[in-house]
């Protein structure tokens, strides 16, 4: 896997453009002559760059000599002149007295070379020799893509797959970066995908906001225990956290702080009486109780985020007060409404104590427990568990749930409640029952595409919270190289294993598990923007990138730059990024990879200055994308001659939902 060891420092300089080549740094060991080297701050693959040397004669006589440009791999010291097509490395010069000359060395940056290079200019005249050098990182000009491919291995001990076909490794437009494999008895990544789809949905009802709060909380919590590569040193840990290739930077920036966003939106919808709906009827009363239940679940999920917990508490207290009037007549209250509200009160007893009415309501429900439906009994057991009331009624319900469960007919939400009971009281259930239950609820969840959003979130929460106490060891063989890893972790596959086609993989799954296994392949690669299939781009967000050139003869007049028009050293340019969506999408990450021929001198106030490590160099900016087009601009000066990529601009909703603006080709004249 390619990794760069150097960062790019973006200078915030206020530079005038009144003269050519303003960025030389002089080096001299001889008083008669000075040499300097003009290069970009970095190189981008595919660029055709002129490395410019300047030789200044400070004597009163003409000087003649020889120059040589050498490009080496900075880490190894080996020559890469051939890679960079350094076709004219040796050139001769003659410098008049008290004058200077420029020497141009054309190079072309190769593809798939993401190391740092050292560019050294040597000079020789008479018996004198000297040199000066610059360190240059090399970055990609292609889009970074991550796919998570999901598979269900149905109780097979051995599974063989052709990774060439699966990953499209033979596609010439793809350059692999990283591959990782994970296997679990819980379909973690399928659940994650459903939750992300729910978060992205454009819905305005209070219950939808509450569901999005839970989904965002689950995704944040999930990233902390399941999302990364397991290393050998951490394999004793059940849930290991390291980083997956280049995605470490993206993952940190594309977390889901949407919980706070939707909490604010839900707060705006809450009425003075605590209700989240303007109407007051049996339907909205049940919806209010469900919202309180969801907020209570979110509170538990955010135990490390005290500010979010406080925001939830601020919603819960008036919400519970608004429902209290419903408890004046227990027998007239909807059973689900009562249970959801009691569950919320039990969670927030430090804020809202159980009243006498609450206790009477709970006793009333316990007395008629035998007459409740299977679904109502499951929720009652969860509520009793939350209230720490696990006496005879609770245990009687557990026994009935164990003996009467029918996976083909039982409500999906009922399964979720039973899982919550298993998680907190595993001793009440046999190992065989637990394994069978996990198997069936996982399969039902994957097959039930039409399950309502409330059931999706509660079931997803129950499954994500359930961890195997004794994770199995798994072995794999890829092109005759063996790998060993554990359930609930992800194993990185060295990219060298994918170089010899065909790439065949064999998985050896534990025979004792008695379960289906859910696998995911996290596949990262680079691809030209023009070759990216439409299904891998986020159609909901549109992004554009344009260049403008300042007209030197007219103040504040910017002219649109057309691809391959000739620019000159010292020209002032403006880069404009536009983003727009058909609905509001929060906390997107905009990245612009600017061209290497430009020295940035002014940023718009709303751009977050950022220097990337890894395979990119550019600016990053977090924003909410709306139906109103947003424009971000920044400015720079042309400093280097050659032919350059304008750089890809991307906007991403999450790690697998990205939109791209293809680069513009920029032509800069060799001479002023």
C-alpha cells in the first residue's frame, strides 16, 4: 500500500505578479555565480512540468558551463529519471557578465508513483561544481473510491472465490490501494448501509428526526468498535481499532455528527406542551411515546458525549410531562404508548422520578400480562428490565417468548425486543436458542426490504449491540499465502497478493459455529473520474469546478478559463467550486485538489485550511449541501510552466457516497 511520509505546507503569501519567476531561492558557494531551482510545491501524476534552473553571474566576465538535473527517490536514493521522462538531463549554459539565464528541464510525472522525490540541479564550470535540491511529494490525479461488498456464507466450511471477478482487478483504469476482509455472525455492514440510507432520507416528521438521531448515534458508536483493520499486536482484543489505508483521514472527517443536528431540528418541532406534534389524538400520542423511547435509546448510545446527552434530556423532560396526563386512567391508555413512556421514564429517573401513577400503570400492565399479545409481552419485558423489575411476571414472559417464538410469523420488532432481553440477561437463554435467534433475525433483517423505518432502527440497534462473547478464529488463503484473523475484526490483505492474476481466495470457516457468516470486502482503489460507473457516484449532489483568470488591464474583471488556453507565469487565477443538492444533506466534506502550478495566496473565509497527507493535496471544507447552490472561491498565482491537471474536486456524504468534478487541463507557457 502506498503511503507518503511528507505533508505539503501551503504558504499563505501575498505576492505580486509584476515579474516572472518570483519564487527562486538562491544557493551559492562561489562568489562569482549563484544557482536556484524553481519547482512546484508538489507534483501530480500525468503533469508535464518544466523544472527551471536559474544561473546568475555576479562577475564581470562571461561564464560558460554545464548543468544536470537528477531526479531520485527520496527514501531509497535510486534514480527515477526514466520514470519521470527526464529526457534532457544535461544542458549547457553561457551567462553574460552581471546577468542571468534560465535553463528548462521538461519532465512528465508517471502514474501510480506516490513516493517523494528529490530534484537536484548540478552545475559545473571551470573547476567549480555546486548543486541545489528540492523535495517534492507526488500525488494522484485520480479519484479515491471505497466499496464495501457484502456476502452471506451459508454455513459452509470452505468457500472459494475469484477476486479478479469480484473486485474487477483486471480493469486497467483501477489502481489498487487496499483490500480488507471481515467476517461476522452478525450482518454489521448491511445494517450500517440501511442506517446510512435512513439518515440520508429527506423526511420532515418528528418521528423521522428521532429515528435519524438513533441512526446517527449507532453509526458513530459502530465506528469505534468494528470499522478498522486488525493488526497482529491487537488480535487479543475483541474489537480492534486501527486504520484502513488512506481512509484513516476520510473516516475521521466523515463521522456522523448528525445526532446533534437532528436534535436541534427536533427541538424546533417540540410544542410548548412538550408534544412533538400540533395535533392531539391517539395516533400522535403513540408517536410522542415512540419518540421518547428513541431518545432514551440515543441517550444510552451517547454515554461518551455529555453535551448530546444533555440535549436529549432537555427534550425528554417536557415530552414526558406532556404525556403524563394520559396516565390518569391506566385502562384507557394504549398499551404501547404506556410501555414506551414507562421505558423512557425508567431511563431518565434521575430527571423524572416515577410517580404513583407510573407505578400503578406498570402494575396494571403486569396484571394483564397474560392477556397481552406476543409483541406487547416482549415490549413489557424490555420495560420491566429497564425498570429493574425482573420478578415472577418478567420470568414468566421470558419463558413464553422462548417457547412460542416463530421466526416466520413473529413481528420483526418483537425480535428486536427479545434480542435486547438476551443481551442483558444471557443466563436466561440457552446457547442454542441465542445462536438460532441471531441467525434468524439476521436473515430476516436482510430479506425484509420493506420493513418500516422504526423497526429497521430498533432491530439494527439490537443487532449492533450484540457482540459474540467468544469470537471464532478464521483462516484464509489467497494465492497460496495464509492469513489468520478473528471474528469481529477486519484483516488487511497485502496489495502484493493481488498482483498475480488470477487472484483466488479460500476461506475456512469454523464448523462449530452453526451459523451463517456475513462477510464484507472493503476495497479501495484509484480510478480516473471519467471511468467511474454512475452507480458509484452520489447522484443527489452536484459539484462543479471552474477556473477564472484576472484581466490585467481591467480591475476586478475575471474571465472564464477554457481548457488548454495558454496562461503565463505571474497570472492571477480564481478557483470556484459550486455544490448543490435536491435536498438538504448535512455535514458533507468538500475536498479540492488544486493544481501544482499555482501558489495559493488567498482563501475564502469559509474554507478550512488543510494540508493532506497520503495521496492527495488540497483544501477540505465541511458544509451542509442544500438546494441553493453554494460557491467557494480561492485565489492563486501561476508559478510553474508546463501542462497541469486542475485537480479533482469531490463532495462526499460518507465514505461510499461521493460526487466528483473532473479536472481541467491547464497550459502554462514556458516563457513569459
